[in-house]
């Protein structure tokens, strides 16, 4: 049987992010939190600021 997926697109907020380092740290925290919920990042669009992350997880959880 072919797996079924659900998808999510997230872009971290830039609010109160003074430096690129702070934004990266916020992105890592966000992705780790979503990973605990079963989301897997399969693509990152890095030509925008902040980056856009494309995630998926099995639908039948």
C-alpha cells in the first residue's frame, strides 16, 4: 500500500529577530518542535528571508 501524507508549509516569523543568528536559532527550535510531532522537513526554500520549510508526515498516525 502506498503511504498517504499530510503536508505543512511553515515560515518562521521575523518579529523581534535582530540578527541572522537569532533567526537561525528560532528556525532550529521550530523544526525540532515540529519533528517531535512527527513532521519531517523534505525541502527548504532559502532564497527568502526567513526561509520557508516544507514538511510532511504520514497521514494515518
